[in-house]
C-alpha cells in the first residue's frame, strides 16, 4: 500500500463526537511517548501531520487522519503517563476501552511497545483487551534505531514469544521513525485489513 494523501480530519476529547462515516479505521495504541504520532508521520511520509512531542502525554484527544480519502488512522491518547493525576489516567483508560470495544469499523490496532524496554503491565493489559474483544492487532516495536543491531534478533525472539500466543496478534515488527525500518511491512499489513 502506498499513501498518497493524508489529512487531519478531527480531534475529539470524548466518544460522543466520533465521525459518523463508515470508513475503516486503523488505531495506534501505546503508552505516552512511545512514538504513536511519529509512526503516523513516517507511514504518511509527512513531517508534521501528527503532532510529535518531547512532552509525554501531549496527545489527549483521539485524532483522526483521512488516508487516501478512504481509510482513517486514529492516534489514540497515550496511556501510562505517570505524572497525570489518577482521575485523568482512569478516564483515558475508559475512553480507550470504550472506543476499542464499541467501534464497529475498527479494522486493526497497531499496538506500539518501546523496543528498549520490557512491555509494561499496561501494555500487557491493552494486549489482553484487544484479544478479549477479538480485535486483530500488530505489535510494533518502536525506536528500533536506539537498540544496538546485535541485540535485535534476541529481542525480537523474546517479544514474539510474549505476543504470538495471543490469537489476535497478527505479527510483531521492529520499527524506526528515523530510519524507516519496518515501514513497508506495516503498510503491507494495514493493506490486508482495509
Ligand atoms: N530515535 C527515535 N526516536 C523516536 C522514534 N519515534 C519517536 N521518537 C521520539 O520519541 C518522542 C515521542 O514521540 P511521539 O511520536 O510524540 O510519541 P507519542 O506516542 O505520540 O506520544 P504522546 O502523544 O505524548 O502519547 C519524540 O521525541 C520522538 O522524536 C524512533 O523511531 N526513533
Ligand atoms: Mg502523540
């Protein structure tokens, strides 16, 4: 799949204002700062389509991007930002769970996990939800450029052994928004679900 057009459609703080069209959605899920906005920009070959930040927890809304005028990428608010007040953290959780379980046109979730760290308990909880709600997902290991080359094969093997047992896990892919590693694989997988 080649992305030839990408435009910001809308940002919403709650699910009452979800788009009413029937376009298939690909949602990007992961903890704060894991690289959700960066992967969207990289896949679309755009520098500033989705706002990236050094300030974790910046993306607090669900942001919708219209891709090739026929599918939607959804940048979900990052979870697990330790400095956020408990009340806000739990409302993010509820928002994400409601979106995941209720969104009929959700075709695939790109679950992002930082390749420099072990998956967090919240990452594992998200993967558990996805499997429970029967939502196909791909685990993308972000910031692969920061991991020494020699460590990747072992890391990938461990990550596969953690995620592959989930029935709805379709693949585990290393990715870098800097080098573009993994871009064509992720685009190919997306094309199979839309
Ligand atoms: N080296 C490297 N840095 C990356 C990569 N992807 C993202 N980053 C950096 O990580 C930081 C966070 O990236 P974002 O894309 O804003 O992360 P996010 O998941 O959208 O964060 P929130 O919106 O706060 O939840 C930024 O400083 C990015 O430049 C990558 O593949 N390699
Ligand atoms: Mg973001």
